[in-house]
């Protein structure tokens, strides 16, 4: 069951087959059509999602209705509103499917329980969020330096296929640059 | 030994006295004078630091020599170059003392070993880096929205005493705003 998930865990944690089977019982599968919104501001957030197939964006709208993208999530990526998930606050973000999507999902409660039961599951979660933390730090520094060129290059290195899968306007909303600047960088 | 550290762990993890004593053997204490640089770009990074007393900044200089601040670290905060620590790459950052500082430090190897030995130590590390991840996400969104006012307010909420301890120019370098904008916000 869930071979992509099993392989994904094995990259960071040493799980026995029995442990993975226990973990797998906590996941369920769900499909969404392109454009579906799986989370929106104000929602209670009780699940974390693993992307088996497809692409999503996590974003919010500012007071002027302008879209700002926190994250793109494609195959083997995790997505949720983590602040809401960990604090119990309502979601601040939209999560929307940019393609047809196949997700696995686990509840926060099951995640907590697995961290208690299976030390290597907690190992996996620690290493995964550490990678996310480092990635966000790099993004903060790139935004502070206000260097559109290096932000563009960073995204291209991190997700080389993203530029084929996502409209330019969304790339611009992720990088925090205008579409004109993006077109210049892209040439 | 290390009562501040013990209290700090107890906020997120359930450690027995024996476990804490084992953990404490992996830490050592060091003092630095104001202005000391404890890490600089190109250095190998083998330790994580816990601030017992004082205040530090983690920053880098861009190609024009302009300073950009990733993080201020005060009492009960952890500091290192985490990307370098976890990947083995050389440091990209300076870490400098803004006051006289008392640090506890642990090697990456000991940290890894403690995560293996003591499940609750790994719990602590996971929850700590999760909080850091969420905080960096919020900072990314504030920078993307390019809203100096909310960035200023966020920092004031997060570290209310920081504004008494840090020169305005450094606050501006953290927020990614000019000193003029900062003075306007401060009034």
C-alpha cells in the first residue's frame, strides 16, 4: 500500500515493514479535480496532505485582493496550513489544486500518536520540517536582499519542472516580483 | 546544572532527571564579549548554541556590503547556521554578539546521538524547529505582502523588549525597510 509514501519515508527514516504498515493505516486517499480548493481562510485545519500526484498552491489574498504564494506542492511534497495545524487556530491560507491531484492525508491526532508510538516516524517529521525551515530561511534572505535574479534562480534550481507546469503570473506571485520583471529574468 | 536549559526542555518534552543529566553532559558553556563574532562565512559549522544570557544577530552582507539580518537571538533561543550544520556546507552567515553573551553549545554529532538515544529529545527538536518553520513562513508572507507596518508589528509582538536592546538601524536591516520608514512606523 502507498509505495510512493513508503519510499519517501525510507529517504529519512528507518522503518520496519510492520511500522510502515501501522503508519499506512493512518492515511487515506483522496482525489481532487484541477481548480478544487481543499482549504480556505477560516477553515479548521485537522489534516496534513502528502501529494502523490499533481500540483497545488498555498496562497493568501491581501487587502487589495492581490495573491501571494507561500508554496507550490508537487509529488512527494507535504502541504497543510502548519501554523493552524499546530496551534488549532483557523486557517489563514487557501490551498488550491493547479492540476488534477491525488493526495494522501493523515489527521493531526494520528500524526501525534504515531510520533509517540514510532520513534523513527518522529525522526522523519523532524528532518522534514528542518528541511522546510532551511528552505524558508533561504527564501527570507533572498527576499530581504530583494534580489529578483537570485530568487528566480533559486526556484529554478529547487523545482526545475515547475516552470513548465505553472503560469508565469503565479511564479511572479511566489517570487514577489512583477510579471514584467519575471519576463525579463526568463529571457 | 543548567537550570534555564532544563526548564526550556520541559516546555516541550517530558524528560526524566536521568535523561536531562545525560543531555547536560553534551553541553558546554562559553562567554563572549559584546561585538565578538562566533561564526563567519566560510567557517565549518559543527555546533548549535543556546543563549543563556545576552543577544546575538545572524546576518550576511550582500555584494554591496549591505547588512541583512536573518535573526536576533536572545535568552532561551537557539542559534546556528542550520543549513551549514545539517548539510556540512560552509557557513553563509555571520553570528555576532550584540551584548555580552553566555552560551551553551552542543556538537552536531552529540545532538544526533541524543536524538537516537532519547526519543523525547528528538520530540523537543522537532517541536522547536516546527515553531521556527512557522515563524519563517510568517516572515516570508509579510515580506511578500511588502507591508512594512505589519512586519514592524509582528516583530514588536514577537520580541517586545528587542526595541530597547537593539539599535534602530539593525531593526531596519531585519525588517527589510529603510531607516526612514522605520522611524515613521515607530512614531
